[in-house]
């Protein structure tokens, strides 16, 4: 079998990388541009299978891996090395350590597993990870390990017969697609990153090597135009909030298959073979490698903000130029080398090992904290900023678990309370610890779904397929516990209420209503269930958050390259938070319910503070740091009105949106 160069496939590569870039730069109209990666998978499956079965079906594994090493490693390792160098100047130690670790995994061909295991709610936002895009190369590299062996075995078992080989490829594709459908339903994150749920895309590309070319001009025209339409429709109508790569991946993959399928000349092949697309396709690998770190490092420089339209054009142009230089002076010279295959593999593996060890040494060194001023070491990583040692653990048998307790000692406290909510309850624990010690109140933290969900109202959360059932179960458990434990005389509810109003909050009965009002109704039904004599129920509004991660700006702007400000858009916060504040405050109509609005104290004169007691208080775009100094926690608690609201006064049964004395604050900005 002769495997000739195809200019239209290079053009399809250009389409793939262009859609990815449009998606990454948030260009309006292309929310599904991530399907460009799936197009690359189909192309790779076709080309790799073609190389393996070329020349009459004789396989040369040594030559295959030598070619792969020359094709993939040089440009990738150069990009990784320069990214590690850029990280020295632009990243906090925690982020730099993460970059080093991701480089080590990626150099070993395991980048997809690193990002599977290290991207989550409390990790750095995935879009700020400089090597995130290497997950797709990890999938391909793992495919390269399995696919040649499969074809080798099949070709030896059925020498001279293609039908059994085709059947084996179809079986692999069907099995992988079934796994994708299953994982999308139960573990969408693994479905996205794992090779088992992506293999069908590469296998379908490989299958095209064995199908006869389309000879009829009319069929070629129809298939080509339909393929382009499927890809365009996917890029325009899909979005990252939809399950992927299950059924939603069929359209872009089918489009790529129709375009890769060998055929007679058509309008589609002529368009894809045009000089601009063909050349962009030639540099598409380097363009894919470079556009992402260029964008991410710019965002770190800009304090997390996306580039403006003008800046985006400059960055895309810079990525294109860098890609051309990488193709011209790295990819092409190395590809033209004619070293023995085994020597090429050894040289590539050795270079990858050196880069991987360099990245791992950065990780082991904690991101080289000596680069930043001593006074901001407490902000060196997300983990450090969230660190808060739990004072004690208590067993709550009615909830079948052991929970963090704080405030007054649990066994000696005059009053017992629970703090119930999501991570926005967790970041209040150090503040309530200070309040509880003064008021002789012991708290325990119940970290679960927001209390508004679970009965009548729920949140559709595709990333966690069992989220609705989990919320219903946790709520029923707490209601049952509170009916038994009359000694729990204070229940404090805290969550990211305003942020949740921008998620898919729906009523169980399907009724249409404003999301804020639905959450209010969910809380109202809960209040009616857990109200008891001598029990107070407190609802704490969402703490104002900057919306962008300003911590690296606050920590590094004086010593490390930065273009950012630690001020936040107070007018936006007060405007956006207002409907939620009004809805939550209305719940104080119930006896024993009080509402605390953090905005009142944290945004004096309509200016929300980011520094208290000389400390920058935020960990990320919405959470407060939990490793603040005790005196800062005390000031924050007073500013929010927590001391007044939680005062041990049996006569106080209702506290509405309070104005409290404001201690002096310290504000800084660029």
C-alpha cells in the first residue's frame, strides 16, 4: 500500500488548529471550537495507521517510533523548556511547582493524567495552566504505544487478509465509544482526558486506510461539503457545558472522517488544498503547541484577565510567527535527520528525561519560593492560602461521621451550632472560630451541597452526574439530625448564593421562575423543616469576590513582571449581588431567622476592600484566604457583623440586613 502526501489533510489540520485558537481566545461565535482536537485525533489515526501498514503491510516498529520521536518531541520539548523559563518570572511558587510537575508528566507522555488528577474546584483554574493543552498529546502518545502492537498482532495472525484487521479496528472503536458514553454519564472529567474514551476517534481515522476511495465526483462533492458543514456546526453550536466526548462528539468526528476519506477531487479538497490553509496546516503542530502558553502567560501578566480584541490579535500573530520559527528551525531540520531509528528514539527519550527531571526539580523545590518577597510567602500557593488547622474533630453519630469543630470546646460550650454549606462556608470557619470562642459557642462544619438544594429545588450539574441525588440525601440527613439534636441551637447557612444564581438552578416540578427566587424557596422550605423552639437560623450572604484571581498580582507585582491591579469592580458586585441580598433578607420574615449581609461592612462607601489589616484577603476569584492572621480574622468578622449577629442573646430572634460599626481598613492598588 502506497501512502502519499495529501495537501487537503494539511488543510484540514489548519481548520482544526484555527477552531481551537478561536475557542481559546473566546472569539464570539465559536463556543465549540474545542472540537478541533477531535479532528486532530481522526487525522492522527489515519496517518499513523497509514504509516504502519505502508509498503505492502510490512511493519517497522523501530522506524515508526523514530519518526514519531522526530515529529513530536523536538518542538514540544523546546516549548516546555521555554515555558519553564517564563514561569520563573510570571508564576507564584505554587503555580510554578504545578507547571514543573505538569512538565514532568507531559515529558513522560502522561500529561492527560496529570490534568485529570490535578484540575478541580480547589486547584488553579484550568485555563491558567500553561501546559494544559498537552493532554491531547498524552492521549496520542498512549495510542502510539497500543496501536502498533494491535496492528502487528493482527497482521501476523491474518497475513494477507485485511477483513479481520478491519473487524479488529471496528471492535476497538465500538468498545471505546461505549466507554465514552458510559464515562460521560458517570465521570465526565475522566471521559474528557482518558485515552479509553478517545480511542474511537483515532480508530475511525485508522479505519479509513482500509476503505476504498470515493471514485464518483458527485459523492465526493456531497461528502466533502457535508463534512465541512458538520465541523462548522459543531464549532458554532456545541459548548463546553455540554457532555463530551459522547454523542456530541459524533458530528465533528464524522465531519473529519468524511473529509479525510480518500476521494476524487472536489470543491472541499480544493478549498482545503489552498496555499494559505496548506501552509497553516504544515505549521499547525507548532501553532497548537505555542498559542496556548502565549495566551496563558499573557493572562498571568494581566492578572488573570482575558486579552482585549486588539491584544488577542497581537497574541495570535505572535503565536503564528513563533510557530513558523519553530517549524522552520526545529521541526523541519530534525525531521530531515537520517539517524538510525534506535539512536533517534534514545536521543528523544534522553532529552525528554532531562526536561522532565528539570520540571520535577522545580516541583520538588516548591516552585522556588526564594523568588518572591518574604512578606508574601503566606500567599505562595493555593494550598497554603487555604490551610487552616482544624482545632478539634467531633463525632456526630446522627450524620454517621466525624466533623471539624471550632469556636468554644465542643464538650464545654454553652451553645452548639453547625455551619452548613459549600466552600463558601469553609472559608468562614476561621472567622466563626473567633466569634465562637468569645460567645462560648461551638460550631461544627458540615461541608456539603448548598442548603437550598435537595427538596423542591435542584441544580443540574453535568460535571457531577449524581449531584442532585447527593444534595437530596445530605439535606435529608441534616434535617433528621436537627430534629433529634435539640442541643444544636444555631444553624448557620452559607454558600456562593450569587454565583449559584448563574448556574442551572431548576424546580423539581418544572415550574419556571427566577433562579434567585428558586434558591430562596428552597431555603424557605428548609427553614420550615428545621425550625425549633430556642433554635436560631442564620443565613450569611456571599462574600464579595473580585471575579478574577488577583492573588498572584497582590503577591508578585512588586518583584515579578505584572500588569494588574488589586482593586475590584465594586459597582458590579453591588449591582449583581443586590437581587440575591434582597431575596435572602426576605427570609427573616420567619421567626428565629436572621440574615447577615457581608457587603454592608466589606464595601464601605461602595468600595469593596481587598486588604484588611494590611493583608490581601482573597485566595482566588471568590474565596477568602483561610491563613490570615488571627487579628485579621477578627476584623473581618466584625466588619461582616458576625459578632453582633451571633451574640448569645436569647432575646435576639431576628437580625435583618445590618449596618455595623466598621473598623479601619487598609486598601492598596496599583
